[in-house]
């Protein structure tokens, strides 16, 4: 069964102000975290000549100050629910070493 959910996205890109938007999507097993990332890229450019979608970490914010990484292959319908806040954060080489 497919359900439409509304996600609250926070997008952090290199040297560009943070973008916050509401994103509706159909939460089913065919829609993955990676596919949502690609769809967002069509509206808010995430890729450049220096980095691609694979350089973004996608995290679920828990509302208490912590976030949990979502794997790109995970189905949205299994890991996200209505009004979840999802962080898209570009991981530059300096950030990767810090992790």
C-alpha cells in the first residue's frame, strides 16, 4: 500500500546557504532514499563538477539533537514517516576525515 507523506528537508551544500523545504512523496518500497535525493536534485541543484549525489549523507533528525544516518538503498516507506526532518549534508573530504 502506498501512502503520501510530507518530509521536512534541510539541505546543506558547500558555500551556499542552507535550504529548508517541505517535500511530499509516496512512501512505498520502490522509492529509496537515493531516489528522493535524485528527485530533490532536479529542484535544488546538489551536484557540481566537484561532487555528486554519492557525496551527500542523508540523516533522520530525532528532534532531540541527534541524527541517524539513512542508507541510500533503504526504502522510504520503511525508514521515514509523516513530518520527519531529513538532513542532506554534503560531505567534503575534510568532513569525511572528521567523521
